[in-house]
């Protein structure tokens, strides 16, 4: 092979290559992020309404059922309302407040939204576990005869609510695995980008 490269011409050609600069995303690129922010805002408002309903129901239970069952249900509802407000504030606020819409910023938005979705799924799994714990507490109240727990209530939570919660936890775990894989892909892209 001949060793007769014209390095001066090669260097000149290399220097004349156009420099690729980061261009801001166009409207089509931003549509998905904008849609995600709108959905997040609606979900946050719905969760605030749910927390308000749970807090109202907890107050009503304390007044309407001043026994161990009423207090237990009110405590779970009050904790549910506080948990909902906490999750809503820490999950939705970062997505709603995000405003870096450069190409790298859009990638960071997707990565952050994926991380927050993972956290949201885990909080929802904890809520399902709390409902199963509530069912166990109902059975303990009935077994120790601390409150008049109706058979219909016990059967509803034991045969309908708890199995649905277990199924929901299983489905959420599948979503957690999908989001974990998506997050790994987005993290690799972000490393390549920077």
C-alpha cells in the first residue's frame, strides 16, 4: 500500500467539515413532552381531589362510627390522604416545573419522567399493600371482638379487594421492570449525549 497521503489536503478538508450544533427541538418533538405535562397536571388534580375525599371520609367515620372499626378505617384513610398528597407533590411537581426544552433537556425530561414513574409505581404498590394490611386488621378486630365487623365487609375485603390488590401489585411489578429497562436505555443515551 502506498504511503503517499496528502496530509495538508486532508487537514484542509477536515477543517472545512460543517460543525454540527445542537438545534432546538421543533413543535413535533415537544408535543409528547407537552402532552405528558398536561396528563401529569390532570392526574395531580385528581389525586388532590381523592385526598380531599379520603380526609372527609376519615372525619365522617370518626363522627359516625365512634368505635375501634371506625377509628381504624379513619386512620387508614387519613394516612392514605397524607400519602397521596406527599406522592402527588414529589412525583408530579418536577415534571410540571420542567422547562429545559433543548435536545439534551428533552432527553433529560424523558429520563426524569421515567424515574418518577418508577417511584409512582412503587408508591402505588405500597398503597395496595396497605389495603391488604387493612384487611388483616379487620380480621384481627373481628377475631379479638373489639368491634362489630360485618361479615359482608370482611368478605368484600378478603375475596375482592385483597386479590385485586395482589393482582395490581403483580401488574405494577411488570411495569416497573419495563420502566427499569427504558430507564437504562435513556441513561445510556444521556451518557452518549454528554
